[in-house]
């Protein structure tokens, strides 16, 4: 009896037992259904720590699960322990955007008539981009009243943008450097509104880019200026200039996240995972965590895990 309880004998028993269990599991695993594998993996783990008792206890659990349908609890265990909840702030943002866009998408269907006019008018004070897309749906609608409201709203929005742009231009051209950012923001919002025809949009983009190039040539070194110019180049198809400008932003402000995030967004659209890996690596090394926008931390963390 004492010989069997000797540490060497116990260790040898555990080793032989573990080898036998693993071999049996390897053979049985090939015949198991995918939904059954998690349960058997759990039994194997218990058996390795509790020889004989583990097998007996595992067999009882298996029979109970087969009879009462509790096997799903074991099957879902891996998914449970690896689950990562979405950041609440990101979830709020997605719900807010969806809640704002869905009514506009439905408003111009042939069936929706009761609140169509109200929704069209709501576009005036809405912060969503690409308003022109929804108004174009209204212009193509078979209901004449809807066409009238859509055309009136589109003309009003275009007129509002033109007047605001004219006002901001005068303020900046009068020698007010602090008016540059508000001016560029109006350009950006106007270009993203979807209200302009192709030729008009091209002219406005050229003016927008020229303003920013002149500001940088004049010696203005602001994060938002380099970021807006780089993203404008990319949106305009000037890829090389866009990337170079955003890389200059990173060189000037290496501990801020703006340049890295803009490049990540661009390369994500291009599916360039190798480049994303490099940018995220530099970002994690140089940028303090509190300088990454809270509503983008979750996405960045997921992308970093995906490209590892």
C-alpha cells in the first residue's frame, strides 16, 4: 500500500492515465459531432485532474445533458468566456445614427405618405451627411407634393451653405486667422452634404484644397489643418498627396491620434492589413491611451487583435 502511495508511483499513474485519456479522446473526437466536442473536452480536462472520478463524474454529466438538453451549456462555454462586450458609447452612437437615418430611408417609399413632408423638413436641421441622397429620392417620387417639398428643401440647403460659405470667406480674407477652421468646416460639410452636382462639387473641392495648401504655405501648423487636407486629397483621388500629408501630421504631432486614425481608415477601405498593422503598432507605441477618442477605442482594439 505504501509503495502505491509513493510520489513516484502516483506521478507515473497520473502520466499514464493522462496519455490514455488523450489518446482515447483523439480517437473519439473524429466521430463526435461539432456540438458535442465542447462537452467531451470538458470531461477530458476534469479527468486529467481527477483520474477515474473525473471519468465517472463526466459520464454522469454527459448522460444528464443528453437526457435534459443541458449539453448546450457546455457547448457554449468557450463562446461565453471569450465574449467581449461592445463599448456602451459605441453602441449608443450606432443606435443614434440608425435611429436618425432610418426614417429618411423609409419616408420616400411609395407606401409612406403620412409623415413624409415632416421628415423632409427635418433634413434642414439634421446633422447627417449626404442629405442630397435622400432629397434626390424625394425628387424622383411619384407624389407631386413630395417632389415640391424635396426641391424646396434642397434649394434652401444649397442657399444656406452658399451664404454661410460667403460669410466665412469674408471673415477669413479680412485678416482673421481664427476664422480659418470655421471656414474649412463649412467647406467640408457642404462637400459631404451630397447637394452638389459633379461639376460644382469638383470646383468647391479645388477651392477647399487650395485654401488649405495656402494656409500651410503661409506657415500655419495645426493638427486639424493637416488632417482635413490629407483626407480631402484622399477623397479627391490624390492618394499619394493624401498619405504624405497625413504622415507629415504624424511627424509633427507623433503623440496625437488624428494622423494614425485617418491613415487606418483609408487603408481599411483598401483592405491593406499589412499597412494597418504597421500604423497601429506605431500608434500604440507613441500615443497615450487617453488621447485616443473614447468612441473609437473599441474599434481600434478589435482591429489590432485582427491584424496580429
